[in-house]
C-alpha cells in the first residue's frame, strides 16, 4: 500500500520554519547579538527546529541521521566537513588571506540546520508524490522561506538553483541518508558565491571527490548485499 502524505505535519513544520525565519531576518530580534556569524547561523535554524518539533509532535521517526549509511560517523565528518575546511584554510594561507574559520563554521552549520528540515523532513514527507512534483514543491517552499520576493532576474536564477539543488541534494540524501553529507553539498553554493579561478578549482575538486565517494560507497553496499544474498540462497 502506497504511504500517504501527512499534510498536517508538513503545514506545522513549514509554519514553524518560516515564522522563525521571519523573526530572525525581518525583525529586531537579533539586534542584541554582535557576532555576525552567529546571526547567520540563527537565521538558518528554522527548518531544523520545525523538523525536530514535527518529528516529536507527530511521532515521526527520522529517516536520516548524522552517520547515515556510513559505518562510522567520522567518515562523513572527515570527508565532507574536514576536507573543505582543510582546502579553504590552505588556500587562504597560500594567497595570504585571513583564515576564515568563523565564515566556514557559519556556512556549514547554516547548511546543516536547513538540511535537517528540507531533506531530513520535507523531502522524506513528500516521497509519495511523483518525483518532479516533490522537487517543485520543496523548491517553492524553500524559495518562499527566504522571504525575498523581488521580481528580478537574480531571483529567477536563484529559484532555478533551488530546483537544481532540490533534485541533486535530494539524490544525495537518498544515497547517503546523512545530514552531514547533504549539508556539505548545500554549503558549496554559500562557500563559493564569488567564483574566482581558485574557488572554481576547489569547487570542482570537492564535488568530484564527494560524488566519487558516494558512487563507490553505493557500489560496495550493492556488492555486499548481493554477496550476502547469494550466501543465504
């Protein structure tokens, strides 16, 4: 029997997520906080808080975890969080720029808090829909959540990026089930908004390594599954 969509849980999640976004982005709620990076992080907490409250209120068991399909949580920590930190740090040192640790941490945590909601809850909740419909619904809700409704080419491009992200990060979520992995892919856009030659190289290298890791991980899992199945038959 095909699972049904719990629309009430989706409405509850989204109302919480967008309300927190409004309070942290469009009011004076964070004016007393001097740390710029902390403000950035807090503006991204809505989807995570909405997801956690919804999981508890509707007794929904999360599909995704920090470890995901990896044997040890340190594997995604090192490959998907540690690697970009190391590469950005080395690059900043070589070109004699300040080491951007606050920026890196803010971007990674911001992406993590968003992804706990968008992929950890909403992507899973909408799986009974046809794939394209699910992608479009997530993209529209994700776009509206940013509370930027200016009619411009930049916003149209931004919506296109969100559609691409909903498709691509959704596939990563399905393959890995790891919050850390999807957060790292989410963070790529925020890390390298100003595409210089150096940034482009880091972006390409990171993406290639991560995709290769996911492909090899899934092939190994399939091989192990077939091996176990043949032994049992």
